[in-house]
């Protein structure tokens, strides 16, 4: 023990004595030669600063190694430079930023090489939660519905599940704090279980991402980036509150973060509460009320040889389960039936920096406690406890010429336990392990990326119920394996015009519900029978993206074809059990195809003017030409937006008006009905004011301003003819110090 402590002490002293590099320079405008107070950020180190009024900047304590350095400022094109540091080097990097009407770019975190989107081989959608909140979204799940190619299966306003190009549930993986979020996502009424407070931005990979994330990333990835720590030697405090007129709801959160040169800390707490939402038909949907408590905290140590980040998130959601339109009330007290869900997320992220390489070691623990109360408020009829430990180890090899390579090992240990009277899925253990390698090759006009991966998933479940009962669930033990691969290229064809071509395969092992179900699934009015003979789903997607950008306009066109072998789906039978129709889990080949089109007009010198438009379409079919269920309808979104930055007191103002047209959904599965189209109008205005050291932000926005009576095709209330939410005027106030 003494020897171990001595070795540890020597190790710490040697690290403290290691070389400390620095980066300095000056940033000016290429057009005017005037200084620019830009942000300089090293995403791999989570370290950065802001240039002073003279454009000068200085960053200390940079470890040896090669890092992307991002220089950005509103109104200028973002610049990314690859810089190498070693042996107490003082690197000087002077930058000239080009004025541009193109929006300021951010570094994409969900892909392995941490590049700007314009340099990324894979097309990734990224949007800040600030933008989502400004659009009037009540929850994070509702906000991502504004991203082209992304939709939400909703159960009122309290529950939302992401849909990426027609695929959802266990076909979409969600990451939070850099770790895989597991919360019984197989269920229709099981939402994200995470609050938008403390989430800085959302990234969406649309298409197979099994190479990076393993099983279940067959349809795509929703990657939630936590808020950054404060810049070195700064302390920030903020308080915000929003009032929603439709649900009489409030959402309030308070955050504080402080940083020294090496040690950083942040904490944020939030609470929200909503009554039953009012539809466009003026009635309130009984027991659609919900409330949520959320706490996030993080601490980071950044040295010259390693960086460690520890984050924790606790979330409790209490969500009413509507059954019929009943008593009209504005109460926020939950009625039976309702869900009470606890989510604990603990992540420990470590990076060791070597001279020309680095090692990332990430460990996550997630505990999901899901309780459903049906007849008694103190006795859960259904209780599922899910413990998940996952790990992710990646080694960034030394760069050879223009080649960057990463090899990795990922895995998961998961235990599911029933403690209620009802059983949806049996007690079970799941063990994952995956090996991957991916390389990026960079040339001036061409970027290539390729990778391969092997995965193994073992599922062991126990028998449930009496073996003589009709709803007996036998024990299950099986291992599913798969190879996946990806190949992509980004080509700069001519000035301002680029193309991306990505070919990727993915896989998904069947989940416990699909394998073992044998009983009535509450809330769906179905008796579901699992299939122990199900095999892996495998898919292969071709994705082509074209993009044109200059200082006046951005245009994009994305198209995809996704062939899914052995697609798992529910199929109605002619049987009934206990007067409930029986559905079996079956497999058949399927195909999904479609894409997104869009443009953004931002004419120079009218920098304050924005005209944005996007169109999305997806079609899903089985090999027998039957349509897949829960495929979103085609839609067009048009936004007129203005932004102004002026004045000493008023720092920034913006306003928008959006018209979203959703078309008729006529392509429906065997147990769906057609859904009529509708148009929704929303608008908002926002201003920020600088009062000495306090920044005050005031915003007002409205959704469904015409109080339209409509039903979304992806609403779980559709079979009951219950309308979606009507008009809501939302007021937000935020203070930053």
C-alpha cells in the first residue's frame, strides 16, 4: 500500500512538473483591419478565452499534443486551426476573420474527430437549447421537433419520444453527459427523462451510427451536450423563468459556475409544473398535467497531462396519464393514474494527453426507477428498476501525415428488476461489448472517413409468472453479434459548394419487450406476444447531402435510402384474449426513403434579415408494400426572422414569425387511420439589455396562434380523437451576472 501511494505521489509530481504550453495572438477583421473580440476555444481540452478589445488573447497550461483551435465571433466566418504544442512552446497564432452572413459555426461533439460542421464528413444537425426555448417549446422533446428530419411521438405535453427519419424507440440512441441514456425507452409512454436546463445544445445524427454507438443506433443518435464550464478565472450566475399561458405552467432554473485556471465547478437546479393542456377545441385534456425537478452538477480538473470531468444529474418527473376527457380543472395536483420516474446519471470522463496522442476513458452509471400508480397513490402497480453501467475507451493514435485514427472499446452491463405487481418485461441482464476503429483522411478539397466495428450483446432473462398460466414468460438466454462499417466522403466541388456521400450499416438486437412480452400492454389496449426467435435488425443506408453557402444564402438538399433487413414490427391477429385484440411481434424486410430540402437567405449588407425554409419527407414500407406505422407526415416550415445588435444598453434584439404546414398523412399501417393536414402559426420577440454587470433578457413568444384544432399523426391521443395543444403565449425572463 505504501509503495502504491509513493508511486502515485511521484506520478502527480511528475505531471505537475510537465511542460506547460501557451497560445497567444491577435484577431482582426480581414475587411476592416479592426480588432475583433472573438472567442478562442479548444474543444478537446474544454479550454478557452475571449479576446480583449484590442483583439489580443492568451491561453495558458496547454498540454503537449495536437489540437483543433476554433476562432469564432458573430458576423464572421468561424475558423478552425490544427495546432501542435510541445516542450513549453509559446505558440503565436494571429487570425484574420472574414465578415460573413453565414451563421457562426460550432464544433460537432457527437462525431469522433471534433470538427466544425463544414469540415465534417457526416452531416449532423446542431441547434442550441436557447433557440429551441425561444420557439416556445414546453419540453426538450417538443423542441427537437423543430429540427428538419426529426419528429416526436407525443403523449400530451409531458411525454415525447424522438423520431429520426421515421425510426424511433430502441432504434434511436440518446446520449447525455457523454454517456448512453437508458430508461426503458422501449415503451410508447416512456419519454426522455431529462430536462433542458443545463443542456447547451442538441446534435442529431440522422442515419446508422452503430459504428460509433453500437446496437440501437440503427436509426440515428440524439446527442445532448451539457453546458460548458465558465472560462478561466470567471464566475457566472443566471436565473430564468418562463410562464406558459395554455397550461398555466412555470419553468424556473438557477445556475452558478466558477472556474480557476485548473479547477472548475458548476451547479444548476430547475423546477417546472404544468396543469392540463387546453386543446384548440377549448377543452382541457384531463390529467395531462405534469411536474419535473432537475439538478445538475459538475466539477472538472484540467492539468497539463490529463483532464477529468465528473458530472451528476438527478431528475424526477411526475406525469399524469390521460384516459378520457373528464373534469375540467386547472389543478396541478396529479390524479390517478400517473407515473413517477427517477433518473440518476453519473459520468466520469478522463483524458490523458501524450506527446502526439491521447487516451479517453469514460464511465457512466444510470439508475432509472419507473413507477406507475393506477388505483392507489402509495402503491405502485408497475415498478421497474434499471441499473446500467457503461464504459467507453478511445485511443487517438499519433497522426501520420493526413491520417487521424481512433481505436476504441465500448461496453455496457445492465440489470432490469421488477418490484411491482404488473410485469411488462421480466427481470433480465444485458451485457454489451464492442470494438471499433475509424480513420479520417484530410486533403485540401477532399475528406475521407471509414471505420469498422464488431459488437456482441448477451441477454439473459428470468422466467416470470406461473408456468401454468396463459401469460407465462419463459426464461431467455441468447447472444447477438454483428459487424458494422461506414464509409464517407466530403468533397469541395467548387467554391462554396460541397457534397457529402455516406454509406453506413447498422444493427439492433431485439429488445426484451419484443422477445418476452406476453400480456396486455396498459395504455395501448393491446395484448402483445413476444417472439423468442427474433434476430438482429440490420440496415444499410445511403445518404447524399449537397450544400451551397456564400455570404448571402445557404442551400442544402439531403436524400437517403435506408434498407432494413428483418425489421421488427407489431402485427394484429384475429385473436382476442380477455376481450383485448392480440398483436404478435414479427419480422420482415423494410425500406425507408426521403430527405430534407432547405435554404437560408441572409442578404449582405442586410445582416439583420433572415428568410428560412425547409421541407422534409419520409416514406416507410415493408417488403409486402404495407406502410410502416408512426411515419411522420411531410411538412414545410417557413420562418421570417430579424436580428439587431445595437446600442449601449440594448445589446441584442430579435423577432420571428413561423408558418409550419403539415400535409395529410395517407400512407398508414394496418392499425392506423389517415390524418388530416394542418397549418400552425407561431411568432416571438426577444431583447437583451446590459445594466452594469447584469444582462437582462426578456422574451415573448406564441405557438399555435390561430388556436387550430388539429391532431398530429404521431400523437398517442389520436385514436381517441383528442386534439393537440391550442394557443399558448409564453413569457420568459432571464438574468445573467
